[in-house]
C-alpha cells in the first residue's frame, strides 16, 4: 500500500475511504501487450471524482512486467 493509500484508509472516515477505494478500483488499465487488466488501486494509485476520456498513462504491467502506455478506462456497473 502506498503512502497516499495509507492516508486515505487511516485518516479519512471509513465511509469516505471505502468510496475512494471503490472508485479507484473501477478505473482499469488493460495491458496492450498481454491483455492483463489491473485497477488503479492495484498499482498503488488513487483516483476519485475524476473524469477523463482517452487518457493514457505509462505503467508497468503486474503480469508481463513490461512498461507501456495503457489506456485508462472506467468500468461502470450497470
């Protein structure tokens, strides 16, 4: 767990930290090389109340260990 994740889970009220973690887990990063999908929370990030379309970030895949520009997509539960 990164510093910011520890801050969110320990200092903020439980309801807020659960909402922040849930939203961070809904932002997905599919690896273009191996197809593995990881969430922003899994890689140590926090994303809350954010809106973006077409955003790409440089991330190391947890599966194939390769660095690449991954598209950031939001999984909406319907």
